C-alpha cells in the first residue's frame, strides 16, 4: 500500500452530530429528559456528570444501540436508526441500522475485542465484513493504524496477551478502521489500572488534534480541560450547562455543577 493510498483510506470527513429533544426511560425511570445537543464537525465535546446521570445512555442513543422514546439523532442531517415518513419517524431495519453504525466509531469501557482473533485481525475485521476493503488491504490499513496507536509490534498477539491499556488502544484503532465521521468514547479509561490510563489518553489527545469529531464521556477532569472544545454537564438526564472548559470548570454558573466539581476536583 502506497503512502497516497493509505492517506486516502484513513482520510475522514468530520461529521456534525445533532441530538433532537431525546427522551429515554426504563419503566418509570427517566434516563434522558429532553436532550438537545449539537456537536460541530471536528469539535471535541466532553460529557461530564455524576454516575447515573445519563451520560453513557446518551452515547448509546447516538448510534442507536438504545432507541429513544421521543426524539432522534441525526449525523450530517441523516436521522440515525429511523427514516422520515411524512411527519413521523419509522424505525429502519437492522441491516440499514448496521450500515449507519459503520460510520460511527464507538470505543467501549471494556474493550469488547474478539478474543479468538489476533490484534491485527480485530482491527481488520470490520472493513472486510462491511465490504469496504479486501482482506489484504484491510490488514495493511490495520498495521498502519496499530502503528498510530503505538502497537506496531503486537499485531500477532491475542487480546489476552495484552495489558488493559494496550487492549483499549487496539479498540481505538478498530474504531478508526471504518473511517467514522464521529467517534464516541464511553469512559475509555474506567476499566484500566491507574498506571495505564495515560497511554490511552495520549492516543485520544492525538485524535483530538486531527480534526475528527469526538464525543467523550469521562471522569478525567484534567484530561477534559486539556482537550475539550466544549464541556457538557449532565445531571438527571438533562443538560445543566455547557460551554468552554474555562467557563464550565472554572466559573460554573449552576449550583449543581459547582457541587459536582467540588467533589471531583
């Protein structure tokens, strides 16, 4: 694979993400209560909030792993998981939803790698399965992406042979393999030992400077301050306040935000 070909395969058009009046509940418990949010192309948005505030559910709604009871999400103006039918939205079939998800990267808390595949094949699997690349080309792309996350020497290893930080870096490379317009990170360091957190955050920092649209749920306040264009604070399924880190973290307007930050800073 030439450098020009590789550049073409890894080029990404950053997406706009719009969350339109999203409500989600389980029984009588309202997890999301009227969320409206726009993430602009290339913007790094970090979502903060206490446990149970709806942060992870919001990410899962964005790529339709969770279906909202009211409202919808669109990416570059295209509704995710639904299509317009007159004034109503109708659920897409699973095949169409999977095609949409292939344009949305998702990095989970617990890696979710295939244990029976090597690191190389974990990263190459999705481009082959979706028909975007042949096996040989997908493996070349995977090698390049593994080099980007500092794992060029572990292509033949299996997930069980890696540290948690290494596994999460493989998961990030896997998310990049489909050239997503947006990457969602759901507390990507929460399952890691403290000494391994830095290596994963370093990779995400690199992505944050590359023009990729990122939506990140994290408890790492210092990291959020460093990389975020915007902080969104959620509590009780609602956006309490949002703005640049210098405003939300240093001069929060809402009492609930001040209370939360006093306990975590």
